[in-house]
C-alpha cells in the first residue's frame, strides 16, 4: 500500500492525474472515504489526464456521469464516474444495469462509495481510500 499526504485540493488533482497515467482500459476503481475527503477532486485529476471536455462534478441526482477521453492514444475511451452515496439499496443498481458498465472494455470506471455496492463488484476492484489529515487542507490518500 502507498500513502500520499495531500496538502491541497490541487495536489489531490495532480495525484489523480498521475494515477490515471498508469490505468489500463477496463479498470474499475473504488473510491472510499467520508464526504469532503477529496474523492471528486481525484476524479477531476483523472479526467484532466484524459483531457475530457465535460465539467466534472459529483453526479448528484444521477448515479453516473459519462466522460470521453480526447487524448490520442486513448481517444474514445469512456470514463464512467459513479457516486453511490444516495442509493437506498444496492438493488437500485440493477435497474441502471450497473454491472454492464464494467463489461465495456474501452472504459474506465471510478466509483465513489463503492463499499455500498460490494456485491456487484468483483475482487479485482482497485481501491483508493481518502481520509482527513490533521491540518484543514490535509488529506491522506492510500492506494493499493
Ligand atoms: N488536500 C485536499 N484534497 C482534496 N480536497 C481538499 C483538500 N483540502 C481541502 N479540500 C476541499 O475539500 C473538499 C473535497 O470535496 P470533494 O472532492 O467533493 O470530496 P468527496 O467527493 O470525497 O465528498 C473540496 O471542497 C476541496 O476544496
Ligand atoms: Mg464526491
């Protein structure tokens, strides 16, 4: 496990960019941690690496946002950004065809609150964990 101490929102975005540079199409990444620990900032970094045009915000009313990569080597790669915080039960995920997203080999999925959907996610899920640090703008980010 690797531990990164982020001192600012921008450092978390940069960390997400770096992380994205090592991702293979087909990757499914679970993002765990309390509200406000920086999961969405991290996704902004991933999206910046792939030069997506869409604005990245937590999908508040929808469960999933879709972005498209514009970098040459990964052009057309889709990035699915889930936020499961507001689901009432994991069964809601069946109604949106949750598991079908992961069969799309030309995509990367990032799932905030992935712990709420563990029964749909296989053991190959990579997780990134976010915690508050001691200082106001400090966050502790752990990768496997
Ligand atoms: N080091 C940091 N990394 C990420 N966000 C930070 C950091 N320090 C302060 N923040 C603030 O914390 C909030 C994180 O929000 P967000 O990424 O939406 O969290 P989450 O998606 O985990 O609920 C933002 O308002 C951001 O400006
Ligand atoms: Mg969020």
